[in-house]
C-alpha cells in the first residue's frame, strides 16, 4: 500500500486524535479521575494540619495544568537553547519580577523544582566538595537538605551542626558562634523544618561576618509570613535566601532562590541549570507567578496575620489542655508538640489523630531518644486550614480534640470523627465535579 492509501484506510492512532484533544480526564481515564475525586473528598472532609501543606487557589491549580507543560526551554530568558521561547521568557521574567517585588530582592531564580533542589544548587554554587558548612542539627529541627548524612549535602560537604539551648529550646547563638569560630565554615545555614520560632537574623549575620562565611537562610516554612510582613525579611540579612513556594507562601509546588549581590548571579544561575537541573517546569513557573501575584495583594497580609494568630491560638489551647509544646508557643505557622511525658510515640499518636480525621506528622523533638520512624513529637501547621477560612474559635476546638485524643480523654471517637468532618465541611473548598 502507498503511504496515502495507508493513511486513507485509517489506523488506531488517527482515530484516537479527536478524543486525545477533546476528552477530559473523566472520559479519558476513569480510574485516575476517581482517585482524584476521592482525594478532593478526603481533603474537604478532614482537618489538615500537616505543616508543609496548603490549599492553593483555583487559579494556581489551573496554571499548573496549563499548556505551558508542553514547552521545554533550558537556560534563562534571552539565552535559551530551544526556540519558540519568547512567551516563556516573558513568563519567567514576570515571575522573577513578582518575587523580587514581594521580598525586596534584586535577583530571583524560580527554576528549582523543589526546596531541596534550590538548596543543592546553592551549596554547589558556593562550595567545593569537603568545604565546611554549619547548619541546624537535624535532630533539633534542621532540614535533610542542610547536611543530613542521608542526603547528598551530607555526603559531599563537611557538615557541622549547631543546636538548641536545653532550657528553652531556642537556637543557641553562643554555641553557634563558638562552632563558627572553631570550624570556620564557608557557609552558615539558618532555617529548618520544625523550628517554631523567629530566627535572630541579625545575630546570624554578625556571626557569619565574623568568620567570613556566607549566610543562607532557608525560609521554606515561614516565607508566607515574610511575604505578609508578619516576620522579619531574611533577604535584608542573608547572602542568599531559599524557599519552597508551596508551604505558607501558598503557591505552586517548587522552590525559589533570592539574592541581592550581582556577583552571585552567574554561579547561582548556572548551579541550577545546568548544574543540578535541566529544563524548568514552565507550567509550575506559571503557577509560581500566579501565587506570587496573589501574595502581592493586600488580602495576603490578612492571610499571613491570620496564620500567625491561628498558630498561636492552637498552641495556646493545646498547652491549656495539658500538652507540652516545644518553646511554649510559636512565631511561625508551625507547632511542635512534645509527647515524651506520655505513653505514646509520634507514630501511634498521628495514627490516632488520623482516625478522627485530623492529619499531622510525627516529628523528632530536640534530643529525641526515639528514631525518626517513631519519634516523640508531632508537628502541626495551620497554613492549609487558614486558607480554607478557619478562625480562632474553631482552631481552639481542634486543639481540644487533639489534646483529648493524645491524653486518652476521648470517650466517643466515632462521634468526634463526625464532628471533625462536619467542621471541615463547613469551610470552603473547590467546587467538586
Ligand atoms: C520543606 C523544606 C524543604 C524542602 O522542600 P521540598 O520541596 O520537599 O524539596 C527545604 N527546606 C526546608 C527548611 C523545608 O521546610
């Protein structure tokens, strides 16, 4: 058969083209569509207190699923390796401009696929293998990507740790200064994944200056509170700031790097691409730009204030009910509950809470005797529920449920499960298909 005759006879591929471009997920793939619906239902009827989660706007969701996912570029605006990049250039430039405006930075890179990728890029831009780095001990709330032996950062660089003051659980700035003088790190890392208090940014800067180290602040958990001007801005103190864009900042899944010094621009940009990544995810870039645009609106300041008020109210209610909260409160969206005096561990406790519809995660407490797989703490965050509209009186009620559950005071878990669901469904969520 000639090629044309073959085409005229049709084949399965040609026949599929109509539905390929026309059918939505519900028609194209019932299995995955059902799972997505089930996940939406789960999210709408639970009280979500996992500190790294949030609920993005419908607009951010739409951008994530946009035609930009078809485009690859490589490189940076004006210097791409692929053609047809003019619109992608405009998008990336818009996103960078919004990030700079929001955080008062001169430079931004929105390409990192995640927070860990952003940190890896910064490490590789500033350091040679085996260079000394000083970061918050993972056991005291540091992040895996700041030098855990299980992470590439801990395998390639000479990681030294600083910790917390035993009496109040705050970062021990004296120990940090002593460690900095002793180890002469090239890089000091501030920020972590379960440290609930505001950082002493000025103190970090002074110590970094004294030992001529660069200062990296990883603001992943509290970036939304910086954007909303509830917390001090690390960009004013650090050489480089990294963050995730999806935690309290409430945007697309991914990471971002901010800095002021022009001299860092080349090494940082080339560390992201081609250093640790290939083509950026432009649909996520679009969604990052949308989220940053939202964070520039006046309503975001109210959101950030409410996140902090809700976090403090939840910590306060938990303590009133007899739970131990690390540092006796919080300045950020997150709360760390210390279970060490109780007859439960983090795994058992988070399972018990999940059974009544409240999700959080097990977490090490400072100097935890248990391994991370069970842990003696629970980490809570209020960013997601605040996005759905929860207010102080209801978050306090949630705090009482958590305390009753953990302290073995809950009589009728079935009824509480229903009350939790009723409350959760009373808050806003996307229209369900
Ligand atoms: C969440 C987090 C990250 C990592 O983010 P991923 O997107 O999961 O890679 C890095 N640093 C800190 C402090 C975090 O809290």
